[in-house]
């Protein structure tokens, strides 16, 4: 008889935990994990492949442990006067956040956020042995600066996660909230801007708050706006001293030479890669308008997805869409579902399927 997980001498604090996972199914339209469903433009793909091929010539050697060229590329892309000593990167933003927790959380410490929010935060927190603590958002999923500061001051966490804009709700987060939370927090404040490129162009990033705030971190990813989810590249900007702390916990040579080459090449084509953002935002807004016309309640979104309420039976609606070849996400919020804004054709397929589900109900 094969042993079961519970038969192994697992850490007690990991028992009963469930690993992160979103449904993966070979359906024609997959809009459930907030990917950028647009393919990488061919000329950019060609340059990336050339760069990876060149890196392969030296793949017998360890990569640049400090991924210097990539950090310079991220600093140039982000702007705001940042330089490479303020940049960190890893295999997806989840590993970036894991490094932060390994350095600043752990046993006997706490990490805090406002729920509902990104489901990996508690998993990463508990996996490092820290305690996960949440405070509720308002009914519309916003966070008030004064209330947030009071909640953080009361909890006194070692790490605060502020998802801006928030996943899975798409809700914007004002810079006043970040400033108030930072002033109230005794520990590190992480502003997760994974979806920032989908926010209105005139909105200020939390990157503008970094000067003089050595405990503030702004994380980003190439998975969303850059259509680079399969490459697994995330990064953050912070004070150089903070970046030094992450070197204490990272594995040696954690970013492969091939990853560094691919990401650096993609950054060289940032304007082309980001050219898809406007189209995605247009489809997001189209989803918002149409689901509202169908009688649902979409929430304001500054991301590449829409959370909509008014779903009487989310599991049944999800299954009916699945049966029609459309995969979206049940994020566990009662009477809600979430859908990624895909291409125009994918968006049409989802909206047609949702309309047909309504007509069959």
C-alpha cells in the first residue's frame, strides 16, 4: 500500500494545508488564471530565441549570480530614478514574495493583509512558519486609509501585503492607504503591483513612495502585461539595504542564464510587449458593460480581469460555462465569479456562453 501524505513526518504547521492550484483543462477558451492570452509578437519572440540561443553557448557555466544586466533592464523599465542596486528578481513574483517572507517573517512572526486578497499570500506565509492575519475590506472591497492604519497598528505585523490593484477583486488602492499603513506598520510593507500596467495611465505607482521608506517594497511581474507567464519572472524595487537582506535567503544562482537572457530580451521590446495592454483593457471594459447588461454586478477593476457578483449558483454557472468550452474562476467569494479579459474572440466566446447560460436557466 502506498504511503499517504499524512503518514509522512511533515511539519505540524503544514498538516491540513492545500497547495495552490487553479483548474487546468484543455478547453478552447481558458480565462481563469489572469494570463495575458495574447501571444508574444513574432519579432520579439525571434529576438528572445536568439538571446536564449546565445546564452546556451555558456550554459556549462553558472549564470551571473547577481543577474546584473537584468536588474539594469528592470531599473530602466520602471524609471523613477531607480538603479540596479534597488532591484531584485526571481522565478515569478511568488518567489520574490517568498524571499521577502523568508527574510522578514518566519516562526514567531506574522504577515497581514486585507481579505479577500491573493490566495498565495497565506500559503507562502504559512510555509515559512509565520502566522497569517487578515482584516476585512469594505463591502465594495475598498480599503480606507484611517481604518487600515488602525488595523495594522493593532495587529503589529512583521510583513504587510497590499495588493494594488487587488486580486481577486480588481479594486484600486490609493497611495494614501499605502502611506498610512507604512506609518502604522512596525515591519515591512509590500505593495504588490502585479497588475499595475492595466491601471489608468495617469495613476501614480507606489514606486513614487520609495524614497525615504526603507521598509517599503514594490513588487511587479512579467507574467501579466508582458505576456511572459511561462517564463516565470518577477521582480521588486526597494532600498538597497532591503535587497541585501534578500541575498541572505535566496538559493545560489537562482535565476538561470536562460531566464535572464529571455527576460532581458523581452524588456528591450517593452513598448511592443505593452502594446497589448490597451486591447486587454478594452476587452475588460467590454466584459464589465456586458455582464452588467446581463443582470450581474461587476466590480470596478484596474486589472486584466473582472469579478462579478449576482451569481445565484457560482458552481453551477461555472460548470455550464465549462461545458460550453469556457474556463473561468470560482474564487470562493459567495455569489461571485471572476473572468480574465482575453482576446476579442475569447471575450466574445465568454460573453456568448454566459448569455446562453442565462437563457437556459
